[in-house]
C-alpha cells in the first residue's frame, strides 16, 4: 500500500517526545514490510538538519489558501534514515515554522491548521493518491475534515484516513476562526456530532474533528483505549469515542529496535546482550564518571522524560530523597516547557547537586539518555496517566528494571514481580496503584530491597525485561490490518 504519514514530529529530526519515535519506528517497519511510505512534516528551522540526507527543494510554487489570500510555500525532500520525507516551508509573514521550537507558541493552532491544509494542497498538486493517510494528534486533526469535506470534491476520493491519538491531554481546543483560516464554513462544523467541543459549546475541538471524520481511530495502548472511553482520562472526549467505538481500538506502540539496542548502540560505553549482561555495569561506571557520581555498591535509580504534570512530577520530586535515604544513587534527565516546573527542579538541583550520589540534568540530551538507559538499574515512571510510554520499554530493552504506576500503556507492558497474574518468567518490573507517596514507596522499597538482598533474583528480573518483545513487529501488523480493513 501507498501510505502517507502526516505528523508534527519524526525522530530524530523533529522530536519532542514519544510521538517522534513512533512516527520513525512505525514508518520504518511498514517500509520494511513492503509498503511504500512517505512522510509530510513542517520544515522547522530547528530540524536536526545534520540527520537529513540529500535535502533538496523539490516543489517551488505551492500556493496554499489561507483566509482570503494564499501563502507561498516551498517543499523540500530529504531522507531520514532511509525514510522519504517531505518538508513544507511556508514563506508567510507569520514565519509559522521559524520559531526555534516545535510547540509552545501562542499561535500553535493556526500554525498546525495551516500545515494540514498545506499537506493536502501539496498532495493534490503533485497528484499523490495514497491508499492511506495516517495522521497523528490534534495537530493533524483537520486533515480528515479537509479531505472529506473539501479535497475529495477536488478529486482526492481515493485515500482512507487512520488517525492516532497519542495524548488526550492536548486536544487543540479553539475558536471558529481556525476553520475560516483553512477555508471551511464554521456553522456546518460547530455541531455536537462534528467539531463542537464537548465541554465548551462555543469552542471547536480539532482532535474531535479527527475522530469524527477519520475512517479508523487508534490510540497507543489497549488499556488507554479503555480508560479514555470510560473514565475522566478521556478529558471530555468519552462520549465521542463511545459513539465511534466501532472504528476505535488500542494498538500498543513499539520501539525502534535499531535505535534502541544495547548490542549496537553507538552512544553507550560498553555494548552488551542478555548473554553478556555483566558488561552493563561498565555503562554504570561510565555514567557515574560523566555525571560526577561516586563509585559505590548502590543501585542507580533513573528518570528520563518530560517534566510535566502528566509524568508525575510530584512523585518524582518525592522519590529523590527517598532513594538517597535508602542507599541508592539517583539520576534525572528531563526538561519542561513550564517555567514553574523548571524553576522547581532548578532549585532542587542547586540544593542537591553537590551530593555524590545524585545528579539532575535539566535539558534535552538524546545521547545522554542512551547512556542512562544502559547504566541505570531501575527506571522510575510514576505517571498520573500514560497513553503508552516508551521510557519503560526502552529501559527493559537495556535490562533496566522499570518501576511504574498502574495506568495506560505502563499497565500493558510492565508486570509486577510479586503481584502479577502472569507466569513468573513474564514478570519484568514493579507496579504501584495509588498516585501518592505511599504507593510510590511501596514499589521502590521492594525494588531496592531485591537489588540489595537478592542480587541473583534481581538479575533474573533484568533478563526477563530484556526478553520482552516490544519491537514494531506486532504493532505494524496490527496497523497493516487496520489499513486493509478501511480500504476494504
Ligand atoms: P512522551 O511522549 O509523553 O514524552 P514517552 O515515554 O512516550 O513520553 O517518550 C519519551 C521519549 O522522549 C523517549 O524516547 C525518551 O527517552 C525521550 N526523552 C524525554 N525527555 C528527554 C530528555 N530530556 N532528553 C532526552 N530524551 C528524552
């Protein structure tokens, strides 16, 4: 099949979080399985241009309607690890994608609404008729709306749309002007069964538009699919998802096993496999050296992730003194778009960074993340909610035992060593239920205790974690089936 991914992110050139990894990994696996896959992305000024091969301007006269004028765009093509990517560069007074950042601008809604229209206009002008358009999150929610209400009448009747919800915490709620921007007539869409927001009747919800107008909707784990249909985690979209449950399902994300592989990872100090698990400790030594931690017989607890309410910042902050008091070392790598959260962790860092067993690194550092996954013993993911979560899966790939909260994709991938109902050999970490300090400590206490008191059993747990298959193999097959289903 000919599949076009339309996305605001693709690792490693435009990555903020897991969405970037997913676009890269899923596209690569679909291509490997014989599909023809192309990607359309914004041409941000902050793309990692060093990771794009053969970038060239391939379409110069793309005029994209915007309100009652048109914006001139160039379209570039380049290869990202062998993936065929088109990058749209608008020459607008607003400099939509020249902001030195992917998100976090006051006009994000306008920027990505424009991107949706530009992507479709590019496909129309270049006569691309994919079998499947796969789009992602609120930023591309207008793609199916525009396709079925405008571009199908211009001749694009062939494509079917699969739409994936990566995080319902961001839905693109906005006013009617965004529809006028892209040439749609607001009264037709501002209805409860179309784009009207379920909370605020005078607002529109772009993610809801994506759900209503797509041929199939997925989210990134089976547990999260249930949670968002049946609990507050749907953040207002529960009735919409229930109304469309015939075309909705959860597909667990995979990991790109070429990027995340302790056997071949260029960013770690010593490569290892399940058979040479002893060599993992050389990465612990390298990590300690790099972050000025002392050499000692202590378990190393790590956190890698966005410092965001969703990720459980309260519990993360509480875990630091707990781990240090219980004989651990602690490493955190994280960044936050919120000035308050950044300030909080900067204060903590100032207080604690002279400690020989603790290092907080506030920022984004892809290479350091690899060394942390390889060097740590335990990876903490205490999320309030977690659509899928990649950090626990990456940790397991590196034999680092996850300690997670029982929610979303964390619940679908981590099986508690003491309490899970799965066979012993499938148990791969620690899980706690309640989002509070007692819950967190109940899991950390058991994990730290096993490391100190039963090192052989801890090693078995590491091996169990490494044996899990969280590659894109299975998920890509699920997506192929979904594509076949909506084509039929
Ligand atoms: P989310 O998409 O909600 O941010 P995921 O767990 O799905 O969370 O994916 C997070 C991805 O981003 C992982 O690949 C993780 O290693 C990476 N990551 C998050 N924060 C950082 C950081 N500060 N530095 C390097 N990599 C990071």
